[in-house]
């Protein structure tokens, strides 16, 4: 396969992004695949870190999104099927649109189980960073009305990880979720 592809797996914390993206990469139809976890990029900051949802974090968040996008682009340029897991709302779509304009096939998928399922899944996690259920609800609501990206949302309420992976794999391979 010669076509480069990046699939962004987005949504609020607790939606399954970090679980699903590596599984999709491992089952990719490409010979090479990579899974990039946006959350790891926050950990690279050693001084001056601001919680991403706090006031004053805008420049930091922009820098991290751009760094993740550049990393994904480089992998894709070298023949990898790339899956990026992270809270990447439509407000951070511009770097990905630029990559798509360069000829790389970029997909934007928002996992959006119902609010209660999302919060429940989040509270079962052990790696909660500095988040709590109230912040997760706020982030979930940021993904409630996606405007032109509403068709990129996938309701995974009631699905197992395997069911979600199967559905997304099918939809990605059928050409859904492309951004321009």
C-alpha cells in the first residue's frame, strides 16, 4: 500500500481512544503502522507545564498539537498507517487540514459514547492524570455539538472494545471520516 494515511481517534477522556488506537494500528492493512498517544507529549514538558484545560494553557496546547501533527505526518510520509489518540477537538483541526492538503489521507474520528458511559469508563481508569468526573463531563460537552464534523462522531455506548474496533476498521477502510 503506497497511500499515506493518518487516522485521528478523538473524544473526551474515557471514550476509549488510547485503548482503540493501538489495536487499530496492530490490525492495519498496511505493512507498517504506528500509534501515537497525544497524552505522552504532555509528559515531555519539564518546566512551565499548565494543565491543558486551565486558563493560560492555549500556547502550550497549540505547541503540543502541532508537535503531534508533525510526528504523525513524518510517519505517514514514510509509509506508516498512523493512528493518533488524543483529545483533539474541531478547534485543533487546522494542522490536520494542512496535512490533508499535502496529499496525505487524514481521517478524523470522534468517539462519543453517552455522557454517563464516558464518565463511568473514566472513573474505572487508574491513570486519571489530574482529571475528575466534573472535568470529564465538561470536556464531553465540548464534543456534544461538532458542527460540520457531526458525521465524524461514532456512538460507542454499549459496545465492547472489540465491537468498536471492528466498526471503526470497517468504516476507515471504506473511506469514512476524511477531512479536507
